[in-house]
C-alpha cells in the first residue's frame, strides 16, 4: 500500500526545478544498466557467431530486442528528467 502513496511524490519529480535526491547515484546506475544491456546484446551476437545457439527463432529475437530497446528508452527518458532540476514539465508555481 505504501507504493501507491509514493506515486504523487514520484510524479512531482517530473516538474521543472525538481530532482531526485542523490541524482549522481541514479545517473551512474542508469549508465551501468545501459552498459549491461549493451554487453548482453553483444554476447548473444558473439555467441551465435561461435556456434552457441539459444534455440530462439529470428522473430522471437526481434521481438525481445524491440522490447528491451523500448524499456531502456523509457527508463532513460524518466531518469534524465527526474535526476536534473533543469528539465521537466513547467510546474506553473
């Protein structure tokens, strides 16, 4: 139930002039997550080139890749806004 009570506070972070506490930590985590996703994608391609087969058809890999890219794009967009007080939706205050 505490999760639902924190939603308004989270939405406040999207207003211009507001940012999450310890934004440097969150930015570093976002960068690390992007690096891990890129590394995993690279390892799948390299593994396939060396004969390791994941038993996934091309359509499934395409859909999985598209989903991962979409998720990373959404998270990156959110993190850019909530970790900087210089961007965001005008608050009207």
